[in-house]
C-alpha cells in the first residue's frame, strides 16, 4: 500500500521505520538522496545489508528511535509496524514482525510519542495498520499526540482491512 504513494510523498530525507526486507527503502530511494532504514530485528538488517547495494540507503539496527540521533530529522517517515494483537500460539521469531503488543496498538503508541522529535517542519508520516489493531484506538492515539491524519487507502485482505494513513 505504501509503495504506491512514495512517488507522491517521498522527498528530502526519508526514514523507513521497521524496514523488514527493505522493499520500501528501495522504492523511496528512487525519489530521494538518502533513506535511513531501521529495524529491531538484527537479522532483517543483516539481510538488507547483504542483498541491497544502494548507496542512498543506510541500514541500521534500532528499536524504534533508540539508535537514531536526536539531530537526525526527516521529511517523510514510513511506518509499517507490527500491528496484530498478541497471539500466544505464534512463535517468538515471527511475532517480532507481526505483533504490536497485547492489543496490537502499543508499538504505534510508542512511535507516536517519540516521532515528532525526528520530523522536519512540514514532515509527513505514511503508516499502515490493520482493522485488527482497533482503528478507533489508533485514531485516538493520533489525536492525543496532536497529529492530523487522513486515510489514503483501505484494502480488504482475507480476514482484515488494511488502512494507509497520511499523518502530519
């Protein structure tokens, strides 16, 4: 969902939060000069460093903003977070990529509390989440943290709907 909007919104410096396989970082790099792509999973970062040889992209291990310097600011932040509620049947390794906390929205909440410090003036966020995350709760978290937002897309996938938000 996000990659379809990158041409329209990517400019300046881009942060790909939770890069995973690096696909969104690669797409953003088509439109900008620098992308910082971070992930909490060291295996994901190693995978990207070994397979993606794009000098516009820097891959870095980080638990949300833990390894991003306070003076690093971005024009666009891409966030495709783990957003599903915890499921005790899921193994730990796959849960790191899918589970956003007990209710599914906790990682989004932590992200929203910190992200403003890393946004340049007029910066935007593109964020995807699931109907299983609780859309009303996500809307409430955005409002509590002083953000405006607009749904850019909604896509039905199997047992859920995915939402793409533009946040500023």
